C-alpha cells in the first residue's frame, strides 16, 4: 500500500493525519546462521516495505490495526505484557515494551500497520515490522536514537518478547541498508562496510510458498548446538567467546572430540564466515561467477551440515541451474521454508523468473511467487504532518 493510500485509511479510522514510517525487508547474499555466532554476514535491504501510520491519543491506550489481519489489538501502556501471546501484534507491542523498559516514556497512540513483505518467506517481515513500529513510536514521542541502537532494541524485542533467539542482521540492515549496496556486517562490533552490487545484476527472489516460523524449536536448537560447540572448544581455546573466534583448522583438529551433529553445526558456521569474507572480495572485484559459486557452497552447507533446508528449497536451487544469465543462488533466511536468492544478469531476469517458476511448479505442483529486486535504502520516517 502506497503512503497516500495508507494515510487516507488511517485518517478515516481515527480522524487524524498520521506520521508514516517505513522499513524494508531483506535478502542475505551470504552468511547464514553466522550472526548469532558473532560472525559476518552480507545482507541487502530490498524494495519491499512495511509502513506504519501513527498518531497520538489522549489516553494511555495503544491501539493497533492492520490491513493484513482482522480485528484490533489494544493495550494499556501502564500494564504491557512481558511476553508475546503468539499474535501478529506481538511485534508491535513488544517494541513498545522494550522502549518503556529502556526508560523511554510513551503516550497513547493509534498505529496502522501495512506490509508488502510475504510473511514466513525468509525476507524478514518481522524485523521490518519491528523497525517501522519503533520509528513510528519514537516519532510520536519525540525519542531520538541512532539507527544502530534501534536495531539492537528491535533484536531485543524478538529475543526476549517474541522468544526467537535471532541475531542482529535483519534489524540492522532494515535500519541501515543502502540502495545499490550489500552491507558487510561484523555482528560483534557492528562495524560495517557498504559493498557495491554491480548494476548489471538483479536479485531474483523465489518464494517456495513453504512458510517457516522462527520462534519454533528448530531455530533456537541450532543456536544451542553452536553454544555447545563453543563449550567443547574452550577446553583447548579458553579465550574464545563464540564460533566467530574459531578457525576452520581448529575445528578440523578437534573433529573427533565433537558429537557428530555438533561438529556439523560448527563446521558450517566457521566455513560460512570464511565464505562471507571471500564473497566480499569477489563482489568488490566484480567477479559474479566466483561469488555465485560461493552461494552454491553456502546452500550445500546449509543443507548438509546445518540441516535447515527443505525439499522445496533444494528443488528451487536445482531449478535455477543452467538458466540464462544465472550466476548462483542459495536459500536465504532462517530456513525450513521461505525463499531462495539468485544473482541474475539484468537483461535475463524476466526470462529467468518465468522459467524457474515453470520448472519448480512442474516438479512440485506448487506455483511459486518470484520477485525481481535491487538493493534498497533502509528505514525512514516518510511523512510527518507537523513538517
């Protein structure tokens, strides 16, 4: 929904002109399940946005609506819940709760949330809702925070209020993404570098139509398995804090000391960190074929070592091979469903989208959704009636 239409719907609802804030979804070019291991990632914001229209109230109520979900959610700001209840509005009220816990007083408000990011697709609709709502609430209450702090706050919402132990990547790139660039992020220090994506390439995102849920046990279990690997390695390397501090050689040296599953998880994370660094070098050099091969390696590792792929994701990756203009692809996001990301020559992107859709539907009987994207700018306040 465009800004003017959203503002009109909001005004019809509560009789006030709103502030409108927006935040994008993202794809991750390479570096999957490394963020919560203090590692390296290389995501890009994409031009699919969640927009939040908001205006103040004269009481202490927070009232939330969405065009995608029925009914209203209403909360008393003096008695906000401490945990999510499994509803879509958890991502909104959770941000309000984290803001208040951080010492930022909030006034009552009406919020209308509209998203164009497919839910459960691996394009980080949850982070976009969190970031857009954070900006809306901050704007309504005169709160000024650096965008990096907004990202950390929204991650805290997802970790503590929602219950999904995600890393910082999704919220960070939703806040600080830049058109035409990927963002090489050190998830420990939050230092980042903008890496240009060549103009001649497009990102083609293929939705398998299999949904996932991050708050489910498998995602959190992977994080626990990584932490178990760190505890084992500390016997020989007491200085390490996370798998980010471990080399490929160190894991190989102690392979016999790990349970098989823990070894596979550690191998993926450590090797994936190395792929991110090499991928940044190849992208800077314009070596799209080399970068595409790293994407293939990443998918195989996520499938075989981290075990977060699924049949449909694997079939979508296979369907891309041999198509015109294709450099490489992989699953993107937490896994267990969602989307693949493919790097494709701009002039071949339209044909690629049609052909991969035909191949996937022919194999699975499922009609996918295919989106052609370019890297987009991050979150912002789009309009404020007081300005």
